């Protein structure tokens, strides 16, 4: 039975990846941070009581800030695949918490790679990279594009990108970077712009909210559907040779476009409800991110099936249904 270890398992990507791997017969171990309240809601569909004999999902307390806990866990679990999805992943927040972002997103990756190296196990390592690496580089962006990070988050992730490549070359470790462009779902955190929009649409449609404050409506992003992207992550560890690959739809849209389609899905006009708040503008903006995923199609046979407009309608439908159920 293959064994996977997932950091960030309680997040959007981690929960979808856990479901995917369990469906493929894996034993899945996930790292969760200690909290005074339960933070595993996204795993409710697949969580089983650990006392059940055939349980294949196991959660462990740990943190990318604690290298000793990572080393002990790697030695205990001896995973065949490690997916590092944990991060302080909010770009705007990274300007407010730059040191913490660097410690988790950059140095945390080194701690995990060192834990794997110290354990001396035969495993394959996936590092969650990001399209934010490209920053001010004009689109379309692909594996050959340069990097010009425009936030503490992107700078920290750039360190992780290069250190992952370095461990691959220096220690012959199977380690890859997935340079994923924006990918969303009904499980997306409510502070991210897509989910902020779709939750507001549902609340406004139900008469519980009047307006929505947003920042830069002209920013262009390449939005895909998260469950499809975790399939791409898994495929990246199944090929014989390690490759750093872009996963994207290849189609861009503005925040304004996403808001327009989302509000229209509930029979509303975004112009009646959206206002601009300068506090939501980043100190340094990334104007346009649109990926070119041709190499992933060639190497992995992976292509995104859901583009931004269908994604917006899908997320609005989910938030409307959730609102109606409460």
C-alpha cells in the first residue's frame, strides 16, 4: 500500500488530495496544527475514527516551524510520497506578517526536506509552488519564464522553489515543484477573493448582506478548479523523471469578470453591490497571471477541464445551497 504524508491537509488542496489518494488505495497521513478548536471540517467526508481497524487516514500534530516534529514523523510514517501544501498562503497578509511567512513558506520547506534526507527513506517529494513567482513577468507564463516576485509570500515561495531543485540536484532526491496558477472551489477560504465574492452573492441573494467591498477589479488571474489540480499534483509524482511543471487553464479573466458572472448566476448585477476599498489593494500589485500548461499536457496528460466562468457558477451554486441549508 503506498503511503502519503500531506502537510496542510486541512486546507482546500489538502482535503481534496486526501480524498483522491484514499480513493486510489493509499494510506494517508496528515499534519495538523494544534488549535483549541477543531479545524478539520474539510475532512469530514473522509475522516474515520482512528480506533477503527481499517482506518487509512491518520492525523498527527506538527508544524513546519518545528523541525524535530517533522523528522520524528517522517521516520515513524516512512511515506512513499510527501506533499508539502502547508503555507501562509494569503498574499495580502504576507505584507503584514513577512517574517512568519518566510519562516513557514521558505524555511519550513528546508526543515521538511532535511527531515526526509535525515531519515534516509526512498520517497518522492512534491512542493506546492505558485504562479505568484512570476510577479511582473508578462503573460503567458510557463516553465521557461523568469521570476519577479512582488510580495513576501512570493519571495518565500521562490526560496522554496530553488531549494527543492537544489535538493534534487545535490542529493538525487525525487523532488518537484508544481507551479500552480490560482485554483478555487467551494472549500476555498472565505478571505480569498473568489470565495469572498461567491459567499457575498449568496448572502445578498438571501437578503442577509447589502454590499461587497473589493480591491483591484482589473487584476487578471487564471482560475481553475482545485480537485482537477490535485490530480495534477499526484500525476507529477507518478512519472519516472522529476519535472517542475506549470498547472493552469491558459485562460485569464479579471476580478471584475469573476464578480460579474458570479452575481449574474444569482440574477444580480454586480454594479449594484460592489464597491472599492483601497485597503484591499496590495502595496505591489501583480497585474496579470495566465499560465501556459502545454508541458503538463505533454508530460502528464493533464489538462484543466473547468475554466473560470463555470467555476464561478459552480461556487455560487454551492454557497447558495449552503446558505439555504442553514
